[in-house]
């Protein structure tokens, strides 16, 4: 019998951080369990008595280190490569799910061991989909409103069968939004801010919070990747950095470059946005970001916290708690380790 569990995907190497986050958040919500994982596997299993209830108590949008959150249905080991479909249909029959699933996603962890399974995932999905429809386990037409069925291959003979609530899970396979590097972007860091706007704001918020002719500041801007994203969204940007910006940004007429220290500069009036990707200790960045809100220098912000090599969950929790406390006001705070992040997390913050 398969243990009741949450199954979460993450960046390879950050399994301990996700395990610690799930354990602490679940315990605070009254769902005591334990995490099981291996370093660099790209996933964490959180064993808990009632995974469905624990999933509801741990909204995906609140999790920092989880790219995807699923409720595990079955752990299928020793699959015969000549017939992997029959065990999946058998597992579903044994579970007796109440209704057909709306979609099928066949995936793999984003890890060194998982990436070679991408071809198998694609081809198997094409074979499994009609079999599920014939058996009544998958709607005839994709229906994103219904629970989504996931098959996650961990090896050629090992797959996890899971389900997701479309309103409480990542809307992209593997939990990875597919963004392309624009040829005019000054640096790849532009993808981080693009992903942050896509991931940390919902469509209604993006329409309301990201508009033409807003005033923004980019602290530690050089060479200008984040400035470029703000400018592309119609904003007028003050780029603060002692280093040079790409000339095309200056030629746009929408960017003012101030050669100054992002940690000491302050605006003369309240700005709509402040963004910051400075390489500094996370505690110092969090403190400076809190100052911006406490002094009412900006209405909303996106910033990165560069994490240490050890105790990264502890550092994350301490810095975010300190940031909220030091703003001296009720705040909306959302944080996530984005696909385009590395040893860092990205935070969106705004007053409530």
C-alpha cells in the first residue's frame, strides 16, 4: 500500500530546503509528517496521514521551494517496459476516483537523472492518453477545470501517479514556465524578472500593477536586464548603479542612469515600483527593502535574496520575517525560487 504523501518537484540540490519548508509549514497547520528525498533528485515526498487535507493547508502559491505540488495516488515500481499502461489503469481502478481527470501530464524531475526521461515522457503520454479516455479516466476533451492527472517518471521502471488541483498547482509542466531570451535583452537576468511578474502576480494583478508610464527604480541595475523588462512594460526607469548600462537603454528616452550606490540612494517621491537584484547578504538586502516601504519610497517591489550555502530555509524564513517586521505595516509578501534563479529566491512585496 502506498503511503499518503505530497509529491513536490524542486530545483535539483534544494531538496533539503523544500523538505524543511514542508515539514515546518505542515506542522504549523496541524499536519505532522516527515519528508523523504535524496540530494539532487529534484523532488521531495512528504509522508502525511491525509495528503489531500495537508495539500489544502499548504497552498502552492505560498510554497517557496516547490516548483510543483501534487497529491500522490500511487508509487509504481518495477514497471514492465513492454506494458506500463496496464499498471496505471489498475492503480486507478483500485483507487476508484470519483470522476474523469481533465488533463494528463507525463513528466520527470528536472535533474541529471530525470532529464534523460524526457523522450519517454513525451512518447508515453501519447500512448497513455487514448487508453485513459477509453477506460473513462480522462475526459474526451481537455478540461482544465477538473483535477489533473500526473505521471512522473523517476526511472524507466518507476513512476509516480499523482493528481493536482488546477487552481492550486503550477500551470506549467515540471512547474517551469517556458520563457525565451529576447535578443535585445542586455542580460539573462531579464528572464528572472519576467518570470517573477508571471509567477508572483496573477493576471488581474499584472493588469492593475504593471501599466504604461509608471515610475520605477532599478537598484544595482547594470548592465540593465531588469531595467529593460520594466521599460518593455511601458515604465519610466531610474537605473541606479555605478556600472555601465547598455547604450540602447539610454537611447530609449525612458531610462535615467544614476551612478550611485543602490544601498544609499533614495527617491525624491514615491515610486510605483522598485526592483533590486544586488549581490549582497540577504539580511542586508531585506533590511534595505523594508526601509523603502517604511519610508513610503515605493508602492511595490520585486527583489532577490541571495542565499548562503547552508541552512538556506532558516535564512529564508528569518529574512522574510525580519523584512515584514521592519516595514512597520501589514504587507503582501510572496516568495519563490524561480526557474531562472540560482542560489537565491525572488520576493514580491506590497502594502496590504
